[in-house]
C-alpha cells in the first residue's frame, strides 16, 4: 500500500567531513605562522572586559575542534537525519574566516580572531539552542504576525535615536553597552519565517488570476497589498538607513517567496520592476548611491576615494591563480579587509582557485537547502527552505560580487566568514533552522504511492488510507514521489 | 511549488556561476593592467624586493641583488657604481629606474614573456622567482681607461666595435653612485635624489647618448663623405681662402691658421681641418645632400634605446650661410658622442653602419640563454671604395695633422679632431677615431677641458683619451 522512504543518516561521512573542515580551518591558522615566521603560533590572548584568557596555540585549536564536535554531536542527537554536509561546510567557512582574520591581525596587531572565536562560542550556543528547542520548524508557522512585527522592528531598530549607530554612511547598527549589533542579520531570518507562514496561508488568494497582459498573469489590484507594504518598507530602509544591500536582500527575499508560493510569474516580473524603481529612486535621491555606482563602473578615475575596491582588485590580481599562500600576501593593504573585503583577502592568499572554492562552499550549502526545499513534503517547510537558501545566496552574491566589481559595493556581511559577532550568531541560527528543515524533510516518513491515488479516483467510495504524511501537493505528485531518486526505498 | 523552486535554483546557480566567471574574467583580462598600475603597492614593493638578475661586464657582476633581512628581502648593490652608472642606471623604490635597470626591467625582474616557462617551473617547484642576468658588451679595460683618461672633466666617451655595433665603453662625467638611490633607507634616498638633481654639474644626465652637442670639425667627416659620394676624390682641389664672406651676412668665417694655399686638396683640407674649404664645399653640396648623408650615418634615428638614447640632428631648413656653418659642425648641427663614434665606425667598416647595442645576451636563472643579440646593420653610409678613401684621409689626420696625439705605434689609426666654439662658453673638445686592430671606433667629447677657452682643441685634450681607450683594448 504505502512505502516508507528512509534516507541514510550518513553519520560517519558527516563526522569525517566535519573533522576535515575543522582541520582545514586550523591549518590556515597554523600556516599563517609557519609561512611568516617558520614557527608554530605564539600564545594567544583573549580579553573580555576585565577577564583575560590565554594559552598556547593548541588550546585555541582544541577549543575550535571542541566547538565543532559539540555542534556536530548536538545535531546528531536532536536531528539525526539532518543534511550531513551543511554543518561541515559552515565550519569550514568559519574556520577560513577566523584564520584569515587572525592573519590580518598579524598586520594590525589587534586580536580580532580571538574575539571572533569567542563569538563563535556564542554562535554555536545559539545554534545548539535552536537545534534542541526547535526540532520541528512547523512550530514556527503559528506566530505569523508576531514574526512580522519582530522582523520589522529589528529592521527599523537602527533608526531609533538612542540605539541606532551610523557607520560608513549607512545606519544599520544598534549599540547595546559595549557591543554593536547589526539587527538586519537576524531580521532576515525572522522575516523569511514570517513571509513563509503568511504566504502558505494566503497563496491561494494571491494566486487567483488577474489580468492577462503580454502573456503574463498580473495579480488583481486588491491583492497588491502585501507587495506594496514590502516595497514601502524597503523604501523606508533605503531612505532612512541608506543601505542598498539590506534593501535588496529584504525585497528580493519577499519577491522570490511570493513568486514561489503563488507560482505566478506576474509577481516576479512586478517585483523586478519595483526593484528597478527602488534602484532608480536610490540613485536619483542619494549622492551616496551615485558614488557607489561611479566607483563600481569607473573605480580608477579616483584612487583616493576608491582605494578600498581598487586595492581589493590589486590584491586579487596579486594572488593570481593559486594565491600567495597563507600569510604571504598583503591583504591588509585593503581597508576593512576583515569585514567587507574578507573575500578579497581570501582571494589574494588562496588565489582564484581558492576564491572559487569558497564560492562553491557557499553554493553547496545553498544547493543542499534548495534540494531540501524540493524534497520537503509540506508547503511551509518548502517555502521556508527555499526562502532562506535564496536570501543566503543573494547575500553572498551581493557582497562577493561587490568585492570583485561584478556589482556595486554594498555593506552586507560575508556569511560565516567576515568579522562580527551579530552576523556570526545570526548565520548560525540560520544554519540551525536550515538543518532542522533538512531533518524534517529527510526523516523516515510514509510516501504515498501512485496506486493509492489511482484507486482513489477509480473508486470514489474508497476512503483514503490513514498515512503519517500530510496530503501531498498535487504538483509534487506529478513529479513522482519526492526524493525517490535520492533515498532508498524499503 | 517545485516549479518555481527549480527556476529559483537556476537563478541562484547563475548567480554563483557569475561570481566565478567574473573572478576568472578579472584574472585573465584585468590582471595585466592591474599589475602594471603605478599605484599598485603590492607590485611595487615586491618588484623592488625581487631577486633581480645581475648585470655582467665580462664575467663580473657589476650589479647584483644581495639578500637582506628587511621588508624588501633583497638589496640592489652596484660594484663600481660610478664607473658603470651611465649604462646600468639606478633602481630606486621612490624614483623608478634608469638605464638598463629600466629598459630591461622585465628581464631582470623575471617577468618578461620569454621567462614564462621559468616562472612556471619556479611555481611548480615552490621557488622564489629569480630574474635573468644581462651580459653587456662592455669591455672593463676600455671602460676603466676611458673613465681614467677623461678624469673629472665633464664629458663623455663612447667606444664601439664597428664591425658589430657592440658598445665597448660608455662613460659620462660627472657620474653618480646608483647605490645612493637604491638604498632601502627612503629618507636617505630622497636626500641623495635632491642633491643629485640640484647639482649644477648634472651628474644624472647621460652625456654619451642622451645629450646632443655641436660636433664641431668632427662633422667635416660627414661633409667629406658627401663630397666623395658626389664624385669628388681626395685629390680634388677645393677653394681654401683665409676667410669667406657668408652669403647674406656681414659675418666672415676665418680659418684657425693657414690651410696651405688658396686651393688645396680635399685630403689636405681634412688634415688641417680647413674651415673655409669645408664651408665652401658644404655650400656647393647643399643642405639636402648633407642632411641625407648625415641621416645615412644615423642622424635623425634614436640610437641605443636601451639607454633611451636621443637622435642627433641636422638643421631642417638652413639658408646658404647656415648651411656653410653647418658644414663645419656649427649652427644647429647637434650630435651625441655615440653618433660621432658611429660616423667614425662606419667609415672604418667600409661604409656600413652597424646598429649600436649594449646587451649581448639575457640569461635565465640556469644560465640558459633567454635571448641573444645578433649584430644588425642599420644602414649603408657610403660605398666601400669611398670609405677606404676617407679612411686614408683620416689616417693622414693622425699621421700628419691635428690628430697626432692619437698615434699608436703598430696600429693603423684614423681620426678627426673637433673644437666647437659657440658664443661665450668654453669650447667643446672633440675627437673621433678608429683603429684597425682592435676594430674599435671611439668618440671623445670633453665639455670643459678646464683650460682657457682659446687653448681648447680637440687634438690636445680629446685625442689622448681616444688613444688610451684603444691601447687598453689591444
């Protein structure tokens, strides 16, 4: 009658990859010192307010391995069917990032890498809390409007007079005591949840055909409310925070999820048009945006003003195909190399090959989560997985594209890699949500077979057998049992 | 929802492909211009710190890079810096380079296209790339003799092997020590640079190839060549009055002494360097014939680009009086000492002008030859028959005339003196010569002989320098 699709947990492979990722991350740290001094790293020192911790290099490396293995163990315990390679990929990116920050510390004599390791401790804690407490992402679906309010509040928080901080022309920070926090990082996840919950509920309404124009089904004017509100909020962010990157991420996420939920190309076209309008408005209204465009198109006309992006290009060219090697390049010549331009620093020391490898690491994470979105059996999980995968990809595309002159530079962070606690914590929470969805999508469940539907239509009086799985989406059904190509049927 | 998710996946995939394609495009297309950018500190510092190749004179490295424990890693050192500065130039962090250090920068730094394979091997072997060495054509003995004979008088000496064009000696005075500009102490470099540029004696200017001066009577060789090519013989009689009135002018051109009659042979005119005879001759030949002859010797061509040499010039549109003055190497005729050495060399080489060069071969790090220079003919200045006639006339100058101080027993030497007097400044003393064995042509230019103006003569002050150079090469 019905089959249970059971995917393998791949525990051993996952653990081996985790160990490989941790070793690669640690080797960056060791190679910096072996290349620069011909010796193993000196003692490290971490100071948090009045507290100071220090120790030889292997204690730091040990802490790094411990964090990784704890994260892996907690995942194994609570989400045994979670995707086996996402967590190793996340740790590999984190390790490359901390090693590169440590390498840049050698040039400016700061101790940012130790601080970043401390943030990683907080981030892994947050990750574990999500993994342990959440277990099933569908619980998130209940609080649609709470999420909306929370997300918008976080997004607009930097505009508050006391909390908000302006940095490099964009008002995207809040300061709490000695810490500064970029709330848009967290808002990104919360809004993805809110959009997913809202759209799953309303998608049938939104998908109702409107006017057909140039072969595209445009939505009815009365359904334009949500996209109008989202566009207005995006405009608010653009005008008051002057942050092109967050605007693009936020609105891009909304348009993509609207399109995915309704399956109507009209929404995507409308969304793209509105993004163009936003860009045009931003360009016309703000010198800041015009400057960004000018330094994107013609950076070499003004060496002083575009020093950062020019220096990054010099660095990438200097790295060449295979890079200078850890600690052998001069990425510290680029201002803000630890934050916005860490991709250029990696490209300089690991070369074009290493740069593409990092891009592929991100690509693999996104691909695994998108695959989960395809395989998931209920709409909220599908939409949420697709949404977080897309916004993550868009963020990587925006910042790395900006650093390499594919796009105008916008100040979004490089997930898992760049320096900064709020970004690290937010992205580990995101990883927790992603893995939770993969666990739910991959854990054993009954997959209905084609005969059941066939017999149902043949005999209208026959009742549907009680199965554990929710009623499948007809669109999925048309493609055959989801995930059958990957999983093993028993 | 799977349809839209698939399409979104394609968009996401395109975004990641775009990132990688853009980075690859940048690597392939933009890297050359980024690396060549003058504002690229990475390249500048690294280039300054590379293990640049040596510059060799004979088998001796006169310029080399020594390992040093500072932020650059290698220190450029100039053994006998002052002696070879005119050729090697300097290599400075703040002020770039000059001479061979600049013109062969890519080879010395190991970044030239020809060294691509070496770089690939280095990359595979994990070695630091090393630059190629330059083997120069200089002869240490000739260079030292020229420098010592010139002493501290401002001027220049150029010696060429006229059969190949190889530069055997190239001296300019006063000179400088390139070590001062190659220092890693950038404050000291700045001070040295300021001092060298403020020095009234202009030690940074290369008088041998980068400056042009009126060649005086040495230019009579070019007029003689034009005369022989136009059909005259060494025995043809030419008018040699004590003075000539320049057409359209009240100025009278006089001879320094008696030329030996109102009509003398062309040979005699060259031997005694008779001004009126050559002025008349030049006037008859006309400026076009003179310019054409000068250009066949190399005038108007930028010579020795390795040292960024300049072209010598013959006036573009002189009136008859100016043509007559030009015929004795005055008015606006201006030549580098290198050019005048080529004039003498071409005459000795039976009329064939060889292109001068300084670097005979470039050798990679395993001493394999990256490129080798073969002698190259620049032009034919005159027929072999006429060249031999002019050789005899030049030998007579040294045997019986103004160039007697260049005589070397047992060696056939031809020469021509010159004393360029213009205005109030100290006259320039010139001497150009060639020897049959060794096959060398020499030009000596003494800008300031350090004696009273009326006593200056090429025969007295420049000819002994030429003799010293030729003797050093025997």
